[in-house]
C-alpha cells in the first residue's frame, strides 16, 4: 500500500549543517568574507528583508560552493560553509549530519530554510 503525502505532512522548514568560519556584525560583512562580491551580498541581504527579519542568507560562489550568513543567538552573523546536500526535514537529523562534518575543533551550527 502506498501512502499519500498531503501538504500538512510536508514541513515548512528544512535544516542544513554549516561550518562556521568567522563572526561579523552584519550579514553583508559575513558574505563578503566568504568571497561573495559586495554588490551581490548587498542584493541578497536586501532581498531577504522582504520576508521580515532574516536569520539566514544563502549564496553560491564561483565553483558552486554554497555559503551562508547565519544569525547567531547573540545577534551577530556567522560566515559559514553551508552543506545543502545534507539538508534534512528534522532538526535532530541535521544535528547528526553536522556532527559527522565537525573535525579538529571546528564550530558548526544549523541553518533553517523556510518554504
């Protein structure tokens, strides 16, 4: 028997693991530190304001690597390498994926994508 997936079964959030490179006072500075061109960083941050106060700004840099500026609990912005191919529906699964990626004292966090 095949189960049907309804819209209520699909979570509106997706979690992805991210490795923190550095922290900054603004998302623009965080993206620039990850080699995102300044004008593109400014456009991405401005576009993210449409949905309210952003907590995650994603970008893809040359070579196809995903990077993100993630808001920290203390209000700063973490410049991170994002691992979107490890995106998960549950927070616990994303935390498990993050633990696999952390090595040699690296710091990580989870990003949240809203549908």
